[in-house]
């Protein structure tokens, strides 16, 4: 991912950065309604800062169309985060994402800073620490693990 939109941020002040790609099958809704409200709640509570939010559409013929948040006419409440975007996604990122998508589908690509973790991350870096591994445990795997422990 590009760091183009983060020039003004000092590395030591940033929390961990994450991204997700949420794919919607052809004819299904995009990031609206309930999901948009939850995203906005995280932003307004200061839990995260949205760095980028883009929408990728893959045609049945494999063609790719990308909409940036500012390109969408009816943003509704999502318009609040438009001014804070650092636009960190590069064209190649979007091409790679589209390659993994099903023809006819759409995807929301969200990049965010975990602002809640920034003070901890800054303290670790000031004490000479550095991140050497990171990952996610799928919710389903954790639930299955906890269920099997009791047997």
C-alpha cells in the first residue's frame, strides 16, 4: 500500500494500520445502512481513523471500475469521513484486489489507523521495540477452539 497520503504524519504518532476488503455478490448492497453507521461510530468515538475507503466493481467481462469516496454522489453520513482520508491505496493495490474478486461483484476496501493503540505503539517504539509479527485469528476458528476445549 502506498504511503502517499501520510507524509504529514510522524511515524511515531501512528497507531497500527489495518485494511479489509469486503466483497458483495452481484446485485447485493454495498457499504451502506447498518455497516456505515457502525463505521461512523468507530470514527466518532476515536477508536479508528479512516485513511482510505474505495469501492471496486468487477464487470462480468473482468473489467475494473473504481470509485473513490469523493466520486459517490449520495454519501449520506459517510461524507463526514471524506475530509480525513489520506488516500493510501495505490492503483496496483486495487488491481490485485480486483483479481481476487468474482466477476460481477463489488467490494469496499477500507484502510484505517487503530488510533486506540497509538499511545501503546509510540511507547513501544520509544523503548526500542519494533513489530515483528502481526495477524488476525478468524472469529470462527476462535469459537471452534473454545468449544473444543470443553470436550
